[in-house]
C-alpha cells in the first residue's frame, strides 16, 4: 500500500511545521528579551553597589587621614614628652646613685 502525498497536503504540513517553529522562536525571543532586561537590571544594581563602595572607600581614606594627622600632631608629641621625662628621671637616678656610692665609700672608710 502506498500512500501518495499530494502537494496540498505537503504544503499544509510545511505550513503547520513553520507555524510551530515560528511560535517556538517567538517564545524564545520573549524569554531572551526577559533575560536581557534582568541582566540590564543587574548591571544597574552592580553599578549602584560599586558607586556606594567607592564612596565608602573615599570616606575611609578621609577617616584614616584624620587619624594619622591626630596621631602625628597629638599623640606622637605626648609620647616624645613621656620618653623625655623618662630619660630625665633615669639621668637623675644615675646622679643620685653616684652620690650614694661616694657617700658609701666615705662611710666605709670611716668605719674601718
């Protein structure tokens, strides 16, 4: 048994097939468009986050500069003053020890 396909049937089959393919391609186009919009939205959000981060970094740099200036102008001079005071005390103690040693020698000589 052989079935002969008429040109009309073949044309109808091709038309349905083309129509189905066209619908599927249209659906894919919509989905790609939707994905493109989502990617665009993500790009905008990433750009916003990047701007916020850059502003935060600038603020941190400014704060670090302020802290460094405070250390240089307020804390370092105080530390230097403390070390100077410590050196003066050490020098005084050394002179006192020398005097005590001299007096000890005198006392020891008198005792003998």
